[in-house]
C-alpha cells in the first residue's frame, strides 16, 4: 500500500551470509539471556556492523527469543526498537500488538492494531485480532464492525461467522445470532461449539426444543472427536 514498508520477519534458515552467521552466534548468546543485562546484550550487538534492515531483523530476532522465554517486557522493547528503522512495517507492528496482548496490555494492543489498519485497512488477520480483543474487552458492538468488514472482504470463514454470532448473542440480538451461528454450521457442520452456542441462544429465546436439539448435536460431535 503506497509508501507502507513491510519487513519480512524471517527465520534463521531464510537468512544468508554474514547475517545468518551472526544469528547462529546470537541464538547461542540468547540461551543465556536470563543472565545477561540489557547493557551486555547491546554491547554484543555493537560488535557487529549492521545496516538498517539487518539491525531491524536482529531486533526482531531478539524480541522473538524474549517471547519464547516469556520475557514480554523485553520483547516489547525490542519490537519497538525494530520500529525505529521501519515505523510503518505492518509485520513488526503486528508482532508488537501480539506481545502487548500476551502482557495483558489491551489498550496498547488495540492502538497498535489500529495503526496497522490505518496503513492497511484490508488486513484480515489484524481485523480478526481487533474483533477478538474488543469482545474480550466487552465492546461487542465495535467488534462487529471489524468482523462484518471481514465478511465484506469475502473472508467469511466459519470461524468469523461464529464470532459474529457470539457478538450478536452478547448484544441480545438473538435472531441475528441464530442467523450467523447457522451460517457457521453450514460452512463447517462438525464443530461442537457452534451447536453449543446456537443452543444457548435458542434457550435465551425460550425455544427449549431447538436448544436441546443443538446440545445433542454438540455432544455428538464432541464424542466423535474424542473417539477419533
């Protein structure tokens, strides 16, 4: 999109030459990351002359190692550092947003995902994350805006349709909830939770017969899954 710059977040096997060799070295260094201070890690990094993109890649690599170790505050700091060279990288912003979510910083995650959507309004993965985040925050009405946009983009998977149904159910718009749970079932009729939630919606509507029928279907597919 326009001037938006994406930095591919690559694995070690996708790197080449000097940077690949450094990553192999650095991966061993990161094994002892719990015993290293931030200053020590920075000192090691300064020993290598990296250009802007290489530096961003190493910041991302560092951040991902911190994520694997559950050190989310350090991961967030490294992703932010990577953004200094590439402030409009959708890939880095998305990783930062996920790190905020892991850390429980929902407002920061929401702001980060919003920035992605300003740069790339049709980014379906981010639209989904925004929808899920808003449901978690209890903002079901706004979550619908993101999920319904995904549908307009032609990405109406069973999971997206199901999540729309969940949002409508929370808003007590039961007829709409039934509509979207049913659409999800039409797309993928073997998912137990779709029937569970449709059953709960029918129960809220006072239709016990249809609710029981859905619960039986849910138990049928749960049993099939366990015996598979």
